[in-house]
C-alpha cells in the first residue's frame, strides 16, 4: 500500500509592504529579545539549582520538623488522651442521660402521649360532625345568595359590555398600529440616510483598510517575536555552553587534577599511616577495656558471693533424688527358679 504524501503548502504571494515591515521589525525585535531570553534562561537555571540543592532539602527538613513537632504529638494526644476521655464521656453520658431518658420516655411520656392522642381524636370527631352541618348550611346560603346572582350579572351585563370594550380596543389598536408603521418608515428612511449610509462608507473606505494594515502589523510583530525568541534561545544556549566550558577549564579541571594528584595520595597516606593504626589501637584498647570490665564484674560477683556466705553461711545441699525408673519383675520362664516345681 502506497502512502500518499500531502502536497507541499504553497506560500501566498506577499506584498512589498509586508516585506518592508518584516525585515527591520525582526532585526529590532531580535536585538530587544536576546537580553530578555538570556536573563530568562539564567533565572530558570538558578531556580532549578535552588530547587535541587536548597528547597528540596529545606522542604524535607520542614516536613520532618512538622512531623516531629506537630503530627506525632497531636497523634499521641488524640490516641492516648482524647480518645479515652471521649469514650469515658460517652459511657458517662449513656449512663446519666440516655438510660434515664429512655426510661422516662418508655414509662412516662409514651403513656401520657397515648392518652392525649385518644382524647384529641374524640374531640376531633365531635368537631368534624358539627363542622359538616355548618358547612352544608353555609354552602346552600352562599349558592343562592352569591353564586346565582353573580352568574346572572356576568351573563346579562358584564359579557356584553366586555365584548363592546374589546371591539373598541381592537379598532384603537389598529389605528395606533397604522400610525406607528408610518412613523417607523419615516424614521427608518431618515436614519438610513443620516447614519447608516455614512457609517457604511466610513467602515468600507476607512476602518477596513486601517484594520487590515494593523492586522498585518500585529501578525508580523507576533511572527518576529517568535523567530526572535527561538534565535535568542539558541544564542543563549551557545553562550551558556561557552561559559560552562570556560568554567570547567578554569575551575573544575584544575580542582579535579589537584584532587587526583594531591588530595587523593595525601588521603591514602593519612589513611594508611594514621587512621588505620589509630583504629587498630582503638580496637586493642577497647578489647582491653572490655576484658578489664569483665574481670571487674567477675571480681565483684565473687566478692558478693563471699559476703553472702560469711553472713548467711553455705546454702544447704538438696537431698539427692533417685530419678531412675522402677524396675519391673522379670518375666517368668521355664529356666527361672521362681516356680513351685523348680524352687529349692
């Protein structure tokens, strides 16, 4: 299967105004952006160095300090003080409040509530019966004293008057609509001649060309800033690499050579001539001190035993106990002399 590559993008022909704006604008923007990009790269490198060397260690130290000073004490306070106190208060509240309240509810309030409910139900039943009669009488009086006269008044008087008023309102609305339409047409023609046509001419012959010019300038400024930022980044990287190489040649390499040729042999010499003999001597001294302490402990233990023997005498020796198993009698056989026939 053949892969069809997309056709190359054709650049639109550019006018002389665009080219005349682009070249000097890019030069000026590059001169202005290079110091800003170099300062930005320096700040980024400094921030990374501080983050890796100072802020991370400071954060770990603050985390450890916060854990040691706040988290662990608060956790211990919660676990060993607040939780037992809360449990004790809960038990005390259960004994002093919940149990008496439950007893009062079950033994006092519930019977009183049932009695009051029964009494209110009886009163409500009586009132409902009386209310039904009163409502029936009031409904009959309201029907024949209010509803029937109001319906006759609506059908015979208000409906014809409302229809006449509606017809008058529709005629007045049509007349006002015609007057408003004429006034609107006249105002539209006047405003179109006085405002719309001049504004359209201003937009077409003044504002649109100026806007296109400003759009071209803004696009070229943004494009120039992008090119300048990228070129400044390359320049900044080149300058940084040159400074890093110079720093390595001036400081790092001499220090490395001094470390390899001077400090490492001196360190090995100090280790072999001083530190190892000192460590061996320290081990010998430590061994002698441990042996001396062991001898002193044995001496003190013997002296304490002698003193106890002088004061209380020798402890009695326990009687020996024969822990051997009991021997069972030998099994009788024909050759044994324990039988009655072979017994002497």
